[in-house]
């Protein structure tokens, strides 16, 4: 807890006759004060419990009451129901808590004093809305509980050269909410958009662009045009290999637990190598992985255009990122180094030249880390 928070908690406690509890901000969160009030009553009846322990044990209720305390958690000995009855007998209502109910399991269910709750919450909102902090922002809804702490939030993460869809929207809304929440609590927040910007699909798009690309359409709406190219070249791929898609969805497990469609194939002679769209896409992406500049020119342009268009869409949502990173940052060499480390840990097996990791104990089968 920061010094400012501790001082504020102590000041509020002095003004309300409530004890100070580390990590709370009753001057900014009225419900903290109500929890402290309940904790104070608990330690009066059960002196073996510390104030901090009592406060932690005051939970928000799900229904029929405002706060709940499970007495068994304090390990008081004896019968929980008897401890609950003892507390209820000693209970006296005040400006904070109106009533308490118990059950045979030793639970205490508290209801706040409705007039006191309304008065304290509304008074606090009024005071913090009137007050302004150092940055001239209204203090209501803000806290310094995260002061001096840094947090990274990664969200949205669309795939470049593809249109932003509802799945990305959900992540974007949730992520932006968390960013605003942590900033309001005083944290130093870094918002990161980790793009899907690498993989064989970009070799496929490159092959498709050579066949279906249109510079005018590209200038008018780059993401839509690249997506249309991707759809068209995929149609070509499926027409070329009508059985490939069926194998992807109906893969059978062999004795080792590796899906047939994922099993490394036997080495082929050059004369037997795959041909057509799939082979061209693989070859193109292999050149990208090798750092071939001619192969990377279009990819860099597509990435840049994608980010620019995404930024326009993010503006509509009032979302801004501090950094854009992506899968392309993890080079093939880094992947090899990671596999080597996993091999040293005894987690990797070899299957016809491919590196597999066994996740059977988590019911996730076996996954290919590196193809042959």
C-alpha cells in the first residue's frame, strides 16, 4: 500500500471512528468502510482473530444480504453454529450495519443500514466529483492503489490482411475496459496488440496476389482486397486438393496419439514433391523465414496497411495501443532454441524428423513443435 493510501485510510478512520486497515481505501470506496465496520464487530466477539484476518473474511454476498462471513474459515474450534449464535447475541446495530442472520453452517449474513449506505455513498461521490487531482481530473472513480506498479495488457490481436471481425471486437472491448480500469487505479499500463502477422497463410496470400491482385483495389481498401484474394486462392487450393480439407477435420489418431493429418510424411524425392498452390505457398513462406528481401517486401506493406486501417477502426471504439508486436518477432531460430530447451527437460520426442511435445497428461494429445 502506498504512503498516500495509508494516510487517507488513517484519516478516514479517524473521522469515522473506524480502525485503519492496510490495503483499503474507505475514503474512495464506501463499501471498504462497511467491511471494516463488520471486521471490528468480529474481533470484539472473537479476540483471537486479527483485524486484517477479519476484514479479509468479509465477503460480498450473492443474494439476500450485503455481506457474508464464513466463521469456519477462522478455525475457532468448537461448533460453528454456536459461534454464530454467540455473535448474533452480542450484535448491536449501528450506522453501518442494520442486522445479521446466521445458519447452522456458521455463516453470518449482514445487511447494511440503508440510510447510512445511501448517505455515505452519495456524499463520497459528491466530494470526489468536486475534488480534482494533480492532472485536473475528477477524483471520483480513481485510486492510487496501483501507484508505482506496472502492468502489461495484451488484447484484440487481429490477423493482418484479414478483416476485423466480432471475435476481435469482444477481446478489444474487454481489453480496453481493463486498461481504463487499471489506469484509474494508478497503474502504469502498457497496452499491447499482438498481431497474427506470420505463417504459411502469407505465402498463400502472396501467391494469390500474383494471380488476383489489383493495385487500384489495393489502394481503395487494402484489407478487403487482400481478404478477397485470400478467399479466392483458397478456392483454388481446395479445388486442387479436394480431400485435404476432409483430412483436417476427420483426422484419426494413430497408436502414438498423433492425428493422421498432423503426422510427418515420409521424405519425398524432388520428382514426387507437392506441386501447385500449396507447394508455391510453402516455398514462398520458406523464403520469408529465410529473410529473403524480395519475398518480405509485400508482407511489410500488407502489415503496415493493416495496422493503419485497424487504427482507424480503433478510433471509432476510442481504443489506442502503446505497441504493435506480432508473431513475426519469433524467428525460426528462436523456435529451435525453445525446442532445444524443452528437449533438455525431457518433454520432446522425435517422430520421423518432427519434434513433438507430449500433453497427454492434460488430455491435450501430442502437438508438433517443429515439422521435419
